[in-house]
């Protein structure tokens, strides 16, 4: 395959930026809208388009992986992976946001939280041993934020859109994302 299928828009943006930093500018990335990634994979299979599929390691990502491998055709355990299949250092249940490191994710969450909820303080402290998205959702629920799912989508978009490391700082500051990009390149 010369193209990649990922779950959502923020996944696509982050992987595109990571691959460009690795000098790979000609790799096509298509994204579903989360819950339709398996349907999109099926449609690509129907028209004989072979892609590398990369999904999150959370419950829904693992379910998509299973469904996509079951489609058969061009899909198998050789081209359908969770991010943790590719990079063992990603936490269990991890999403692409977990490849961005605690400092970056925490700072962007705090910026958005203070602006969105008009709060002076946001005392979230992420722990790198469990999924950042799960921790952010728990923080929002503890602080009785009813729009947690929409807010998490906004955080994901902010993380992706504002991600701009230099080639020199990429591997140092984002080693898990760099490893993910390297593993994807090997599979293509």
C-alpha cells in the first residue's frame, strides 16, 4: 500500500505532519469520521484500493481493527494495526494523542479549558501511564462539564492543528510519534 487510512481528521493531520518531518511528502492519508472507518475500509476494498490501516488502541480502535481484518480482501493482520501494535511504548488503550507527550497535551488542554470555560485555573496533571483522552474526560466530568465529548474533539483538533515541531526537535520532543511514523514508513 502507498496510502494510509486512519480514524479521524486529527489523526490524519498529525500523521501527515510527522511523515513530512521524516521526509515523506508523497504518502496519501485518508480519514474516516471515527465510527465509519470500517465502512470506508470496506468501500476502498470494493474498488481494489489497498491501504495501510492505523487506528487507536482504545476499545473502539480495537473493534475497528477486528472488523476491518474480517472484511478480508486486501486486509489482514499484515496491514491493519493499532498504534500500540506498531509502537509498544504507547500506553494500553492509547490514542494518537498519547504519542504527543504529557507537556504538550497538558498545555494545550489548559489553554483551551481556560478560554472555553472562562476559568483562571485548570489543575489537570496528566499521568503518562494511562490514556490522556481518558484522563481529560475524567477531569471534565469531575468538574461537571456536560459538553465533554465536544470539548475533547476541540482539544484533539487544537493538538493537531498547532503541532509544529522542527525536524531537529521532533524526535527529542515527540519520540513516540516519531517511532510511529518510522514504523508506518516500514510497512508501506
